C-alpha cells in the first residue's frame, strides 16, 4: 500500500484543537487521523486497516505487539486512562481486574455474637440508614438495608437485603435474577412492606435476595414493615429465609483483593475489546495516548498507517521530486508501505508533518545527498539522520531488509 500525500487530502494543524481532552486526541486531530468531532479520516482508516490485518494474524499477542498497557477482565480488555468512560477495579499486586459494578472483594465479617430476641422499637422519622443509625446509636454495619424491585419478566416482587454499610450493585442483582425495575408504592404495600421501614420479616409472595454478608451478621436493626418502627436484632435464617444468598454489593478503593488480599484501586478506563472483538477506534485512541512525544505520534511499525514517510526537498539544479518518485516505486515493489509527501512545501513544514503523523521511518530526498548518491533516513524515535546509498534502497526485498539496513547504520 502506498499513497501520495495529496491523494489522502491530509490537513495537519500546528495547534491542538480547543476541545482536546487528552494529548493523544490532540495529536490524532493535528496529524489528520480524525476530526475534532472524532470522525475517522483517511489516514485513520489506513491505520485501522493495518490494525485489523494485525489482529487477523494473531489475536493472542495483538495488544502486546502494539505495546499497549492493557488490563483484562473475563472477556474484556481495558486501557486505563483518567478520562475513560468505564470504572474498573484493579489490583496492582496480582492484576485482578473487573468492572466496578461486577467486581468481587474479600469482605470483612462482624465479630460473632449470640443471637438476641427480636424487639420492635419506635423510630420516628428514621426512613434512611443514616438517620436510623444515628437514632439508635449504632454503626451502619449493624443495620440491614432494604431495596425493593419488580422483575420485568414476570412481575415478581424482589426484596433485596444488604448490610447497612454496603452499596447494592444493580448489575450483580440483574445478573442473578434478571432485569428489574424499582417497585411501585402499590407493589411494596401489596408485598406487606413499608417504604423507608421495610424488612424481609413477614413478607408475602416475595423473592428475597440477601448479600452473603447478611447471614454472617447477627442482630441487625431492620424495618418493622410499619411506618415509624424498626426491629432490633433481626437474624437471617431465624427471622426470615432468603431465596438466594449471593454477592450483591459494590467493591471500592481500599477493599481487599479477592485473590491476594491486597488493597484494590478504582481506575477509569476505555474498553478496547470484548468477547474476542476489537474496538479499533478505541485502540487507535489508546495508541495515540501511549505512543507520542512533544512533536507528534510515534506509532509502532505494526500500527503505523505507513512504514515510510517519503519526502523530497525541492532542489535548484536537480529534479528531486522525480528521484523521490523512483524511490517511491522501488519501495512499493519491495512491499514497503509508503506515504509520499509530494508537495512543493518548505522542508521545515514537511519535517513537522512527518513528526506529527508518526510513521516509523522518514526518508528525505535532497539535492545535496543525491549529488553523492545518497538519501537521508531517520527513524521517528531517533534524533539523527543517517545517510543511505541509493543502491541500498534499490536492492531492498521488503520491510525486513529496510529494518536491517537501519540497524546496520546504527552499528
């Protein structure tokens, strides 16, 4: 694959767009891969085509070959970035990773104690866990939180119990019982509960689902299913029997990793792939975040839109463009992908654009070099140009030969 710069209608920008949310995004816009509205431009399409080709060769080491620091969770691949739209839980010690709403953690159980008799007490204006805990002078972990839903599939009333210091994960609940919605006041009353003062004690025709901490927590304060009243010392298994006991609550930063026990962290991330499918646009964005310097993109050879950025510097006595066209054809015939900057622009403009676009190798065809039978070759990540003979270029048999040639000039 080879293209002339003008054919791709590349428009580079000297300044970052005013809506740039990250450095990588700014460079993709400035280099002409995407618009500021994130629409993919031809240069971006070329890169994504190369990514698709790479993925078809080997999905197993796809992200490793791109040198992307990814985190995997089940069948999803995440790229950690502060602006990411997804919250994940991560363990730096053992690399455990999961979406926040589905993450597991090692839970801390309360000290064992003997079950005390059930007692109904007046609790005026205590329709929240905070107000109840304050009124009874109890820690929140000594209360039972009630949440009430209706299952969409069959209209079943679903009563959820979690410890008062925990937060329900609706994703975990839906994974266990199916799609649910909040119960209506009429549905709550029909089940024998009272909003703000509800508990699973004495309910009728309800699916009771308890977090697995609840059976291990004795003597919890819970609603009496009567406005203004609560029950002290409720005990799961004695006062009510859940239909399902599972992990239902959200993990948070500092909780213990379920695998190794080390503290978990909460990070933002973008989703790069799921169920074996790659999100190539997201991968392009991740590449730009990881592979850039202060001049532009520094994409790895496996992901760059072209292997070589070829440019000519107009001469006074020699037709440098014609010679560059010859080299362009030679490289194409050798299977090297080339972006030929055929514009009659100043050298400085072309050098800046080459750095912005980030192809692994730049070849510059100039009058002074041609007079000695040489051109200049510069790897994108290196500072110095290297003189390369035209004979060396004409004898290339693919990108691997060009890579070896670069290595030889560095020894």
